[in-house]
């Protein structure tokens, strides 16, 4: 077999593996939906109060919809980059809404990117304090990837 043939078959095999993995994730998501389990991850990566409010509106609307249908739902809002301001105790324009939503919905998680926090702390030369209801994850992007790999639906308002 020539190197050209090996490259051709290698690309074909990689494509088939990717399709099988994608099908598995989609099948898992369909199975969860069929069982009445719903999971949504919302990305916030901009320091824009309108986008932050839209993300919170999306979460509220999803909870309201599935509560009315009496079906369980989990929502996780993941912030990184400039979007981390949504969770900052000192700069969040939606701080009160975060508190109110967290008190209203048990299955709501807020996740902040540790990489972004370190960068902000270095730039500002002071610790970044987050709202008390926020968990810190190693990296926002990888958190979103992990949730999608488990079949979670992804949106970015």
C-alpha cells in the first residue's frame, strides 16, 4: 500500500469514527428526551448586559416550559472570557437576578471559568470575587464540551 493510499484510508476511517461518536451523542440526547429528562447548557462569553439578561430569560423560560409539562430539566450557565462579569460580585449587572433564579430553581447551576478568573486577577492585580451561588470549573469551554458529550443541548444567546 502506498503512503497516498494509507492517507486516503486513514481519513476515511477517521470520518467513520467521528460519525459513530456523533451518532452516539445524539442517541443519548434522544434517549434522555424520550425519558422526559432535559438538559441545557447556556454559554455566556460577552460582557453585555443584554446578552446576560437574554441568557437568564432563556433559562427562566426553559424551566417554566418543562415545569408546566411536569418534566425534569437541568440548566447550567457557563461563563468565560468577558462573560465572566455575569458572575462577578463587583461588576455583575444581573447580580440580583442570579440570586433570585438560583433560589427559585434547584436544578440551575452557574459555572465560572477558572482560566478566565486567573487572567482577570493577573490583569487587575486583585482577587476576583464571584457571587456565592457560582461554582468554579477548570475551563469554561471544556465544561461545555463535557456537557455536550453527555447529550446536553447547547445554546449561546
